[in-house]
C-alpha cells in the first residue's frame, strides 16, 4: 500500500541529516580545527616572552597630627601624582634610565631616542589604588614590562626610587614656595603697617591738643582756666574798687593840703581820724567776710586768699597813715613840702601807682586767660572732626595690623610645615613590597592562547566543513529525493551494500574516531603543557 503523503514543512528538524553531515565532513572539520589551534598555540611559543615586574607604594599620611602642624602642600594627591608622573616620564628622565640600563638594544640599536622613549612609556604602567571606604587614593602600583625579568625588576626599582624621591622633592619645593610667598606677603603687609602707623603718628603730632584721648585733660584745663579767670576778674574788681578808694583818699588829702594856710605847720598832711575810721570799717568788713569764707573753704581757696590780700593792703595803708600822723606830730612833715605833697598823700600816690600796675597786670592776665580759654574751646570744638579722621586712620591701621598678624601666624605655620617636610615627616611614599623578579612571563599567556586557538580552530573547521558541504551537489538520502520530486513516491528500492563497501565504511569510521582522538589528545596535552609552563 503506498505511503501517505507528508508535508515537508511540517517535519521537525532532521537530526539524521545533521548526523550525516558530521559523518561526511568530520575530517574537513577536525583538520582545520587542529591546524587553527596549532597555529595560535604555536605562536604563543614563538612570540618573545614579556616579563612584568611591579611594586606597591603606600601613601603614608604625615606622622605629625594636623592639629599641631598644618601641611602647606595641596591635598590633591591625584593631581600631584599626575604631575610627578609627567616629570618622571619625561624624555630626559627616561633616556637617563635607558642609557643607564642599556635598554632596547643599547647604542647598537637602530631605533632613535624618541622611539625608545615611546616604547618605554608604553611598557610603564601606573595604577592608582583607592580606599573603598573613604574613596581616596591610599596607594598606587608601578609596573614595567621587559623581555628580561632582571631588566624588568631593575627598571621598576629605578622608577620606584624616582617616584619616592620626586614626591619628597616636590612636596619640599612646594612647601618652601608657599613659605616664601607668605614671607613676601608679610613684608608687604609690614610695609603697609608701618605706613599706616606713620600716618597715625603724623596726624597725632599735627593735631596735638585736639585728640580724643586729650578731651578729659582739655576739659580739666579749661575748667581750671575759667576758675583762674573768675579769680582774676574778682581780683580786678577789688583792685578797681581799691583804686577808686585811693583816688578819693588822695583827692581829699590834696584838698586838705590846699586849704591849710601854712604848708609848713605840723598839721599839714596829717591824716584825720575819719580816714582811719573808714579804713578800720573796711578792714572789719573784710575780716567778717574772711571768717565766713574760712568757715566754708580752706586757706588755699582763691576767694580766701584774695580777701586776705585785701586786708593786708588796707592794714598797710592804715599803718602808713598812722606813721604819717606820728611823723607830722613830731614836726617832720616837711618832706612832703619839698614835692608839694604831704607824706600821707605821697603814700597814697605810691599805693595808687602800685594799684594801677596791679590792675594792668590783672587785665593782661585776664586777656591771656581768655585767649587760652578760647584756644581750648577751639580744641574741644575741633575734637569731633579730629576723632572721625583719627578713627578712619586707626581703622586702616587695625586692618593692616590684623592682616599682618594673620600673615605672621601663617608664616610661622608654613615654616613649621616646611621644616616637617625637610625632616621627611610629611606625607610620603613607602614601598610595601620591593619590585618583584618575575618567574613567569606576563605575555604571552600560553594557556589563554591555547583556549583562543581552540576557539579559532572550531570556527575555522566549521567554515571549511560548511564550504565543502555547500559545494557538494550529490543526494545523500531518500528524503532529499522525495523533496526533489513533484509527485508522491509509490515504492522504494532498498539499498544494496556490498562487502567491500561495508569494509570501506568501517575503515572510514575507524579513521574518523582515530582522528578525533588524536586531535583531542593533542589539544589536551598542549593545554596541560601550557598550564605547567605558564
């Protein structure tokens, strides 16, 4: 009975078809796989080995706490490391190391110095290590790759020494530069402070007497001058009264002398009793006034002294009048006749002259006191404007002094920080592990090359097997024939396999498994060998 027709599109993936491809193309797959692996793996043994030596440098914080000495170098370690790296990786520094260690073929190499420097820069690697908790740089790694492990170690040692020494030099240089800059600023601030102080001193010297701090003394002096002026005016009033009295007495004495019929008699110029009574009355009034003043004030009080002086003058006049009377009674009044005046008149005239001189002196003293009072009042009136100007000068001086003191403090702190850097007590680099001597090459990694070669071989084998399969136009199964026909197949002719074909098929199967085993064992052995020698 004919088989039912089947829709090829409804069929599932034909596993037998793929197995048939594998049976037919296993050699076209295994041989390219092996060749691809062998080429890549063999290249790992042909390429020159590259040895990498590295070291870890720890960034140590200053040994002195910052609360005692504040560093005067920037804390941006990453920027400083970049600057140091640029200086170390400069052409001059690298050529020095290249010539010292005879790198890259030495003097016999055809490479130019710039080419050698470029190669060395590519062989150097600087890697920063950050603290995950604080997210700052705690260390960094330096590594160098060379064809010789000892050369790699020597170059890494040189680079490590350069980094450590350059960091110390840079920090010390920056610290000294900071200190020098602050000292220059301090000198400028000192000059400015001296200039401000000179302005203040010149202003005080120019406005001596009108300064705010002299206000109290000016007020005290002004009060004393006003008291002296009052005393002088009182004394002047007393002297004027005394002059009026003396002039009246002198006028009476002259009238008495003119009315006398005989100028040579004993009664001419003799003071009368009324004059003495008048003087005694004035002395009594002054003494009463003195007693009242003495009960309230001390003997040094000006009114007390003035009253005592008036009493003494009146007593002197009274004594002179009494002496003149006694002298006239004894017949000695002729001395006054020589000058046309009696002795009492001459005495009064002398007292009047003295009184006039005293009045002039008092008036002159009063004028001087008024001038001085006006002077001190002018000082007090000018004091507010002077105070404002002086405050402005003092404010500028205080600002300059505050700036100077701040710079002085910073200079001292910076000098201590510079001393700390010079003593190598600041932030420094310390090698944790010395540059290593690599025992195995860093490149090529033969085990990785083995895995890479296996991947390349698989890809190469698939491509070759696919090409062969694509170019093969033969029909290998009944399903392919059915797919090619436009009508249904009614019957099939069974396949007849001869004994020779069976033997050949068996040989091909054995060869396939043998080839697979050889390739697998070879790749496995190469992997083990690479692992043991990597």
